[in-house]
C-alpha cells in the first residue's frame, strides 16, 4: 500500500494472496500474520530452528 496510495494496483493485497497460495500448495499453513497498513516490514526466518521474527520499521523485532 505504501507505493499505491490510490489502491489502483493493490500490490500488498496481491502479494499477500500469492504467498498464501504458494505456501498452501506446499502444505504450509500460516499460524499468525502481520499485514495491512502502511508501515514496511521484513521477516527473518531461522531455518535451523523455525524461529520467525517480524521487524516493522521504527520498532524492535518481535519473535514469533
């Protein structure tokens, strides 16, 4: 939504739907989500442990 204030392209919503579909096709279900709004985030996944962290710009990372 950050780059598309007019919601013309719905980039965030389309990306969200695409990743959910991709994971579902591989038998991976999402337990928690942090989506929507206009704050950018990034996710850190530690493959060895399965630990996931979500970092929202301007805040501390939250472990999930």
